[in-house]
């Protein structure tokens, strides 16, 4: 037998539950009253006796009438019979009243459950109207802050997070497509104009090859940044104790040739001891990104400081350069993906040639730091330089040192001299 759809709803089950509970309580009350009265009144059916009628003769004596009889009972039997009849009437009326009450309770329960589940219907209707490409709708329940209101607010918060994630994803795809389109167009133009022709002079061919090589390197860096961002977003990594001084020293060694080409004086202040729990390759990637920006944008012959330390229970890695600096209005936005500065060059957004540049370097640094329970800070001054600090919880704490709730706000390297 197929059950109708309305009989499968929560509203129907709530209605039956309301009615069943109400009838059960009514039956308990009426049953208790009935049995209490029965025990107290001791009702019994009437049990009359048959007696002959009598009359008083002329001598004043009582005589029985022949064939004349009637039924009689004592007063106690009559009272018990009245009580018995009253209880029987009470039982019949109670049963009829409970039947009528059951029908009324079905209607009342259906109405009450409908009002109670009205917010759920609103949540359902809103969820059905939401599509994967439009997450701007909100439930926005009103009324008392009960469980259903909390549920609606929770769903709204979830939709807001989903909308932000989808917007960020679309923006990332659009920006990545734009950044990849330019080097691809450069490669295609050089191949079509120079490399595809056999009679191209060697000088032009060498120049086109160099241009294509730089375009490929640019695409390679962008793809690596995208892969690093996606890899860190995945939970499939294993935390381990990471020696921050060791990974920072390794990064400095790999950049020795680049710093030498630009005649940069690298100052290392790598205090041994700070330990962070996390992914060593991801933390190394963060240091590489900061160091790459600093080497690219620092003035030739200037000083580059690479330091590691611990303060207030927080381990830190700092990279200080003497580059163009970052405007105060851009200090927070430089950590956004593909951020473009429209006013001032910055280590995150422009190369040393003065052209603006968009990328994922600092966005990945922030993502890595936050996924390790830390944060990244920036201290910069236009025309002077910038200092980037990665703050991470220090695992090498002793018992007499407590970690502050948040990392220090000042520059651990101190003011510039």
C-alpha cells in the first residue's frame, strides 16, 4: 500500500504525536478519576427482593394480599445502585468525549505543527531557489531567537561563506587566466613571427628564444604558486617539528647567486632554537616567496636582512629589504591574490622595472602562516623599504615562558638606523 506524501511529512508525525500525547494524558486523568470514585463509592447494581403486598383488616391486623407482590430494596442498596449508574454514565460520556477530543486534537495539532514548522518551510524554499551561480539569497528569519532562528542564521552564515568562496574562486580563475594569457600570447607571437621561419637571422632567433624562455618561466612560477596554494588548502599533509633557522639558512644559500648579481649585502641573524609545528616544505615556500620579492625589488648594493627569533612565545622569520616600500593604504591588500597597486610600487606587486605585477606570492605566505596557527605582518615605509614577518607558535617554549594570545605588533628587528 502506497503511503500518501502528506502522511510522510514531519508535520503529520508531529500531529499524531500531539494527539496521542493529549489523548493519553486525558485517559490517565479520566481513568484516575473513574477508579478513585469507584473505590470510594463502592457502586453495586441494584439487587431487589420480592415481597407480598399487605393490608390492614378491620381488626387492625396486617394481612397478605393473595397474588399481589412487588420488589423492594433497602436504602443502602439504592444508594449503591445510583452510584453504579452514575459511574457507568461517566464512563460512556468519557469515551465519547475522548473520541471527540481526538478529532479536535488532530486539527489543532496540524495547525500548531504547521506554525512551528513554518520557518523550516521558509528555509527549504530559499535553499531550493539558490543555485550554484547565485548564492546571494538569504533566509533572514525573524521572530524570537529560538532553535529554528539559530538554524536559519547558521544557514545564512554558511551561505555567506560559500558565496565568498565562490567569488574568490571565480576571481582566482579569472586572474590566473589573464596572467597566463599574456605570456601565451607572447610565445605565440614570437613563434609565428620568428621561430617558425627558417630564414630568420640568428640574432632575431636568439632574441625570440630568450623572450619565449622568460614567458615560460613566468608561467611556470604562476603554476607553481597555484599548485602550492591548492596543496596547502588540502588536509593531506603531516605536521612535524620544523627548525626555522635551518630552513631560512637553506633559502639564503640558494639565493646567494642572485644577491651577488645585484650586489646585495645579506645579513643573517638566525638565532638557533625556534621550532614550529607544521609542513617544512610549505614553510620553506613562504620564506622563498618573501626572499624572492626582496631580492627582486631591493636597490642594487643595498642591505638585505634575513632573521629568525622568538618573542613572547612566538617564533618569527623576518625579511627586510631597502626597496621602494609599500603605501599604507596597500599594506593589508598586498596579501590578496593578484592584488594590483594603482599608486605605488611594492615588493609584492611590481618588479624593479617599475611595471605593476600581480601574483600569488604573498597570498600564499599568508595562507601558509595562518594554516600553521600564525600570521604574517608588514612594516613598511615608502622610499625606505619593507619588513615582512612570519609569526608562528614556538614549540620550543620552556615552562617559565607563556605564549601571549596574539603575536607582538612591533617589528622584532627594531627601527631602521
